[in-house]
């Protein structure tokens, strides 16, 4: 921890000449007011991306952002301001703006001793941008292209991208908690377009996590991702119309866990439940899923895209059981909502950057393995849909209605997977969809590291996962009435 | 905030000087050409929930981006740190990337003859600076209007008022330098209606360049309440084929799918269902789509695009036939065409309004689905396959019967465009795409 703290101080405070005296004056400026809480969030991030199309890496970009967010909380009120200059006068100005929500006098004392927050070591504090020579980054993308073309003569276009970010954060709280983190995040993606007899289809695959570019090379990602994208595109060349109506749906393992993210996860975020605007509000202890279902959110998995050693409010991440054998157990909390609801923070206080207010957000959300053989689950279905790959999803928190859209799906007829069908949106009702999960497979799998979650204009990396599931009745939005 | 920030007009010169300096630095580092943009913005956003202030947010951003070229190789970089050393590092980062990218015949600045020679004042800049107290007062009154509308408005996500002001400068080594100052003010309200059937949330908002053009606080609040209330007791429908009427605020999404399909990048990558359709009929024969980049005060107006290219009025679709794509210089060269001034997107893309109001269109549809909300991303731009979650109202005998939810609507976009029956005159002006409500002849509705 102290190594991380030192690294963060060196990157964020020293260049600006900000030492203990300045921090004390800054906290003093905030805490002379009637506040319950205040924090300073220093952040530096460096991002790059390289993209390949038509066989060549034609463009790349590099971006540096840094700044400080100043937050002052009084009751349910939050005052927030930020500065993209880490310089003392700009910080005082931001603090002055943020504290204006509260009246002068009687705030908490300025911390005399700082307590470093315990953090997990889930990833190396490395700079992924420096983990590979630029020429090798270009070669990695060229390998993706070559492999995709080698797979199938029907491949017409290959688009691949490689991106990496290093984020250094330092958080100082009015209660004396101090936290630092150095967060790497990398991603490799490929999209192909195939053509046959005038019909064009696309397929995509990708992955990543909190590691270095080297890991893509050691795991052979260029080849496996390219093959998977081509496989999906080629499957879709033969896809017929998707069915329309309510039917049995078998969801494959891994990324289809986006079901849980949309149907359950968002509705369990503490802010919506404190305000009573979620379809899950006031339902802790009630049955919201079949006894087969146990769903967790876990930000403490090593190297995962949705993981954080410590959240953006200095709370260590943890495994939080949201649904245990079908019973709703817990909401996802940040500090503000946990305090107002009289609950414990769960390490889910996250923010897109220093320029955004933290809120309760998911990390890696998944269902634990059940006892059924995935093959038997498919064999148990007379007529239905087997959906293994998805695009995005969305939810209406208040009504509980959620959607997620297939990008690879098949018909199940008489217990057998028969034909691929075109993309379709599946729609359901969050609070009851899991009550219709009648079988849970033993094949738990997490996604490959591609999820991005948007909420109130803030985007953050997340993970999902699940075993094969049978949902006994979900509406499939195809075009073919059966 | 107590201290007054400098008005953006006063710093235009400073930003132009900065862009000039960046271009000069790029030259010093060996670039054969370069383009750069710099921006500053500041603003305030407050949210009031159940009559109490929830958040007061002060925003203040700045940024600088550069793309430079060594012949036909290019690299880009950006930074929020505008100090001279950081700016030099940023140019260096772009140069380092450019050295590793492949030479691309189509890369480069916009052709000099396409650049805007004069920069018309489009009346986009109306600073307000309400201050937190006034902003709180407006948001409070807005939310109060929603909560007072009906006893079934039992909860609220609050009302928000925001006011932002910004300045953007773009310059390139072909001698172009242009600045645009603009403002954007918004008032929104989201409330929850509740009865024995359950809870429904809905919202309304107003957004304008000039705060005096904002819809009144009472109206925004009342419409948010009405929209939430009318969704109570929503039912699911059975699966069927049906006409679908998109209410204006969601109809714009149909045209944004069109824009995506005629964007140059998707065409040269052959990733569009409208590939090879230039000059062909892609919409019903009555459809006319045009761009009006120079409308005064409009949200999508711009005197020049992100490459300094002059923006112009033009038709994209006439008599249902596709007349033009949405191109920047790069994609235009890839397609052996010329830029249409759309680097960064379209400007006030408009479908020629019809003569019917929404109730007229409902009557005309007679039986079918009125869609007021869409969720999800089920649109495939390569094939045009379309399948999205929907909520709205079932219509029979030309009258709204009851609210519906948990259904999907599906079809193929090309087929939907060709079977557009009518567009209303109830044009939604709150975005870059301007359309009234749109009636589609037939889609598959999936439900129970």
C-alpha cells in the first residue's frame, strides 16, 4: 500500500508542489462548513488506441487527462466541483464552489492522521502503454488481421483495435481515510465482415482486463479472437428469421450474463433503492429468483475488467451476495447511500473520472454455478431459443423492464440445436425473470473482458458472467410468428 | 460561484494563439501538415429532488487535440493540460504514433477549396450564468409543478437545470482558423407515478441555445407528470403484425439509423445496409430529407465542420431517392467523392414535416401501436435488421385504448423506410435530427 501511495503522490501531488500543508488548507477550506463528509479525488490517466482496417494500422491516438474532483456532502446534498489543473489556487476555487451547498461553521475536524485504506493487490501497478513497443502493438493488430483472413475466404473486411489506459488515483477523505490505486486496463477487439452471394454479415470478439499487452501475446489472443469473430460472422450468413413471441430461452455461459446486469444489477443499486424508484425497492428478504439462483457482485477478482483494488471512495472491494438461493439479500452501496439507508458500504462507489460524482455501480456481476449438465439443459427444451452471444442491453429501473439483444442465437427443436437465427432483442421483467430460471448449469464462465456500463452519462468498465441457464418464458423479439 | 469567470469571447484570441502555437510546434517536429482544435467550457447543473437540493455541480473543462501528418502517415493526441510543456509532449505523442502508422493515400487535411471562407454568426451563444440559487429556484418550481399535477405522482427522481457555455477553435496548416462560441441550457424533470398497478417513471425536458426560449418550468414539470401517469396499468400485448407510429421524440432514432448507414466510414468498410443505394429508392416516395446547418439558434447548427469545411444546405433524400452520403474528407477520398462537410456528423437533419398532428396520425393509423419509448440496441447496421424493446399505447378505432409495455418491435430498416406512411408536423426540435411522429405500415410486435 505505501508503495502505491508513494507512486500516486509522486505522479499527482509532487509535480504541482502540493504537500501536507496545502492539503490541510484545502480540507480546512471545506470543513469550516457544516458538512457530513468531503473528499478530494486526484486522478491522472493516459490512454492510447491503435486501429487497423484494410490490413493497415492507419491511425492511433494518445490522450492525457488529469484533475481533481472536490465533493462536499451534507445530508442528502452533494456539492461538486472539479478542476483539470492540479494547482493549489484552482483546487481552492473548486473547494469553495463545492462547499457552497452547506452553511458556515461546525463541520468535522480536519484530519490530523491519515489512515491508508487497506487495498487488495488484484493487478500490477504497471503502465500498459509501456508494456510493448509501438511497433509490436502494430504487429499484434496485423496478426489479428492475418488470422481472420486465413480463416475464411469470405472475410471481406477486418477491423481491429488495441487500446490501453493507465489510471493513477489518490483519494483523501475528511474522515482521514487515504487511498491510492494504479489501474491498468487493456483491450483488444476485432470485427469482421463476411460476404457470400451478396449477403453480408458481421462478427465481433474481443477481450481484456487489468493487465499488460503482453498477456494478449501469451494467451494467443490475436488468433483466438480473430477465429471467434469469423466463426460468428459465418454462422450468421446462414441465419434465418428469429422467432417472435414468448418461449423457453437457454442462455449460454459467460457474456449472456448481461441478463443479470440489466435485469437485477441496476435495480439493486443503492441510489434507486434509497429513493424508492427501483422495482426492487423494499424487497430485501423476499424471493426474487428461483432457489437455483445465487447472484453476486465481486470487485475483488484478480485482473478482471470490472475489478478494483479499492473503489473510488476508498472502500475496499468485496464479494457481495445480492441474491442467495433466490432470496434478495443486499443492495450495491456507495458511501452516501449506505449512510442514508443505514447499511454498510459494499465497495461499489465508482466514478468515470475526477470530473464525475461517484454513485453505486456494479463491478463483476455473475451467477454461481448450478448442478445441471449444460447439454441436458438444451435437451430438456422442446421448442425454444439458444442464445450464446449478445450486443448491449438496457433497463427501465422503475418498471423493471429490461432488454438485451442477441448477436448469435439458434432455434432449439426437440431438444436439439437446429438452425441459426438473426439478431433479436429479448425483453423481460427484472423482478420476476429469475423466478422462471428452472435450470442452472455447472459451467460458470465470466466474459472475456469487454463490458462497459453507462449510467447517468458515466461510462465504466464492468464484467458479467453466468453458467448456462434455462429461462422458462422470455419474450423474443424476432420477425417470424410461429 | 462567487468569482466571475472570463466570458468566452474574451479568450477566443488566446485559444487561437494556442492552436497556432500547436501547429507551429508540429511543423518544428517535422510534420508536413497538421490540424488542431482547442476548447474550453464551463457550466452549472443543479438537481432538486422532493423539494430538496440533491446536487450542485460546477463544470469547467478544457482540452486540446492535434492530428499531424508525415506525408500520408498520421497520428493524433490530446490533453487537458494546456501548459506549454504538456502541449509539446502531446505533439510528440502524436508524432510518435504517426511514425508507426502505415502510409494511407486518402489521409490528410480537407482540400483547401472546401474550407469555409467566411464564418457566419449563427446566434448560438447566449450566456446566462444563473448562479446556484436561481438554478435551484427554477428546478424546484419545475419539480413542484410535476408533483402537484396528480396525487399519484408519489415519487421523483428530481428536476435539473443546467447551463453550459463553451468555445471551440479549429485550425490547420492550410491557413484555416475558426472559432465558435455556443451555449446550451436545459431543464428536465423525471417523476414516478404509482397506483395499485405499480410504478412508472417518465420524464420531459427542454434544451435550447437561449435560456429565454426554454419551455416554462411549469410546462416541463406538468408534461413529465402526464407522461408518467399515462403509463400506469400498462399491459402486455400478444404477438402480432401491426402498424407502428413512432412519437416524434423516439422517431428521430429511425433517422439516426439512416445517418449511420450513409456515413462514409460504414460505406467504405461495406458495413452498411444502404451500400450501393445511391440514386435508388430507399424511402417511401414522399420522403424528403435535408440538412440545414445554418439555422439560427438551432442545436445542430455549425458554420464549418470538424475539418474546417464549409457546411451547406443540401438534400440527402428527395422523392424517396438517396441523393447523398454523410462524408468527411477521408471517407470521401476512399469513395472517390468529395466531402459533404459532415466531419463530426450531420447538422439539423430534417425530414420534411407533413400536415398531421399526432392525434391525426393516431386516427389515420386506426389500429396499431403508438411507441413512446424504445430501449436497447438491437439494430444491425450491416443487415438493417431491427429489433428493440418498446413501450407505448395500443390504438383501436383511431383512439388510444390503453398503455402497453414489455413488448418488442422488429423489422428490417430498409423495409421500414420504404413503408413509411406519413410524418407529422409535431416536429421535435430538441436535437440534431428534426422529425415529427412517423407512421410505419407494418412491423412484427412480439409479446405474450
